[in-house]
């Protein structure tokens, strides 16, 4: 389980594989100069509910991965996450498309073409 830290005040435990996909989507949005809300469900140990943060170029973001190996990247999952990020409600985690999880996965040693992300 990785950790997402926002402005040193807000933290979320997120699976390493999902965290990598979120990092790519967030990085793509920020590289384009686009600010957006990012929402996730809070763990039951925190009382449940959800947290929303405003992500912009001035945000301090830290992605801390539990594992040392980089997970493979699923281009269809990136597209699904980017669709939420571009919606009025902003970015939120969605389930990985199961059928494409293995077929379209990019291995950790293969180059990643981020220009394919809409």
C-alpha cells in the first residue's frame, strides 16, 4: 500500500498500482497547466467519508510506493482516470478495466508514451 501526500497535511493510503496510474494522470494534467479536484474515499479507520483536494501547480504532492518494483501501466485505465479528471467532478479512483488489465499493460521496462492519454 503506497501513500499519497498532499501539501504535507492530507494523506491517503492507495494501492501502488493505482497510485502509479493516478501519478501519471495528475502529472499529465499539471503539465498542461490544468488544476482540478481529486476525491477519494477515506479509510474506515478515519471515520469513512471522502476527501477532496484541489490540485494545482502550487500543490506539493508526494507519491510514496511500498514496493520497489514499478507496476505495469494499463493504457485503458489511464484513459478511464483521465476521463474522470476532465469531468466537472474531477479525478477520482475507478476500477481497472479487467479485460484490458493484462492485454494492454505496458511492462515496467518498456517506454511509456504519455501522448496517448486524451
